[in-house]
C-alpha cells in the first residue's frame, strides 16, 4: 500500500487557521507512522505548495518549514519520510492528455501530473481535500 500527498494537505498542515488544519495534521502523523505504507509527492506538488504558501502568507519561514517537512532536514532533526518523484518528458505528455481529458473537472495541471504519477507508480491512495479527483483516483477519507 502507498499514498501520494497533494499540496492541499501540506498547505493545511502549515496553516493553523486553515479549516482542514486538524485533519491534515492527523493525516501527516498517520503517514509518518506508516499507516498508509510508503508516502510520495512530486516536484510539481512541491513547487505548487511552496509558491502558494509564500504568495499567500509572505512568510518565507512557513515555506522553509514545509520544505523541511517534505524533504527532511538533518540539521533541524526533521526526518525524511516522503519519497520524491520528478516529472520526465513522457509523464509530462501523459499529464497533458489527462489535463485535456478532464477539462470539465477543472483540475490543475499539477493535479493531472499527480494522477499520471499515481498510475505510473501504482500508488493506490491520494491524500487530498480536492473533490475534483473523485472518480479518477481513490482519495483517503479525511
């Protein structure tokens, strides 16, 4: 079993005022305890998360904190528990096809890359608050 973590989980986790903060915190704790098996995210989700946090808060320290959560930071004693995927040209093309196919769902291109990475790597569950994924991939009940 394995789980892919979407940007909304990271954003809610770092923002105590987010309506999903408590759910995201519990989920991250469960993931760190290996409840869902191996945890994954991607360079595109990382980019979306860091950019959103800095843009919305203007606080580089929040962006650094979430960077440390996602990538780990030995100097700060933050363990690395998330595996990281990088998009390649083939997956980028498949993501584009998915983006066009599901245009009516208004998924972001990053969301479509997540769908393709999950298919490509046989990842069963998605940790996301985004209902746009419903009917395409299996989201964890939050």
